[in-house]
C-alpha cells in the first residue's frame, strides 16, 4: 500500500503526530528535564507504527498487536506521550 493511496490516513497520522509532539514538549517542560531532540527524531516513526493501517500486517501476537522495542532511552518521553 502506498501512502498516496490513502491521503486521509496520512492527514490523520500528521494530526496524531502533532498532538504527540505537544504532549512530549509538555512532559519535558513540566519535568524540567528531558531530551527533546531524541524524542522528536523518532516520534513520527512511533506514531506511524502505532496508528497506521499499513503496520497491522506485522502483528504477530494472537490479539493482533505488534511489539515495539524502543532501545533509545533518551526518547522515552515520546513513547510515553504516544501511549
């Protein structure tokens, strides 16, 4: 599936990513500690893997969910914001 085939999904993902960016920025600002660069660098990937219809084919668990291992510890605020 090409992204151009589903422009509505692309716009939805952009909106979700924008909201997750805001939440990540708020989390880091409220904590007065965090790493904004690593969070923002992987945020689009986290959103795409979490909400895209295209990634449902990777779901190997019986409940239809895929596993994501984020080994980039400085970007944990982005993962928390996406959850």
